[in-house]
C-alpha cells in the first residue's frame, strides 16, 4: 500500500517534469512558509533569559502543547529539534545584542 502510494507520487512528479502543462494544474496550491525569524518566539526567549529565577526547562515553556499532542513520534522529535535550534539562535542573538549594548 505504502509502496503503491510512493510509486504514484513518483509517477506524477515524473509527468510534471516531462509535461510542463501539468505544472499549471498545481498553481492553486497554498504553501505555508515557516518564518525562522519569529519575533514572538524571540520575545519569549528574552523573557526567560531576563527572569531572576533559574528556569530549568525553557523548551517546555517555548513549545506549543496543542501542536505537540497532534504529532506522531517523528513529528514530535522534529518539532523538539526545531525548537532547540530556534532557541539557540535566539539566545545567540540576545547575547550579541547585550554585548553590543553592554
């Protein structure tokens, strides 16, 4: 079943490459672009870093629990890794800004 689906998708992709007319049928597809420069996320990280108390698990506060519940195991792992990467980038940005100001 999974193999048949993969074959069908590969065949469609091949046909799109061969027949340029098929590309016109896919023009109405909505594509969501993920913004890596999420200011809300950045502001949350900044709040966490500016707190007087020690935050033992900042990722838990940064991750969306509703989104996490809807994901399968691989999706959860990917979401966690993406959140870690975004958190590290935001921390580096905040530290650079603090070094420039300070």
